[in-house]
C-alpha cells in the first residue's frame, strides 16, 4: 500500500500557474491587508483582482456588522474596500 506524499514515493509536482490569485484571496480572508496589496501588485489582472477583493471586503464588513463583538473591525474593512 502506498501513501501519497511518502518520502520514498516519487511524486509529480503540479505548479499553480498564477499563485497570486489564491494568495490574494487568502490574505483578504485572513485580514492581512498589506499582503493582499502586495499580491494584487504582483498579479496580472489587477482590475479583476481588485473587484473581487473589494467585494469580499464589503461582504465581510456586512457580516462583521451583524456581530457586535467585532464591530471595530467593520469600519477598517469598509475603508479597505474603498
């Protein structure tokens, strides 16, 4: 029986063609604004990436507004969406 990723087993590495999209989404969802900006600058389709990130920031801000414990973050998320 073989296990994927086992040190003795040869593995075929699949590279992500443009990792900036995934890293941008991850950094937006983790509230890491500087990293999101860094990934946005490095990507190829900046307008599309900015629209997606802005939409995520707005939706996260709406969700955070419903939660009273995290109300201080809501204004910050709205500011980054603009």
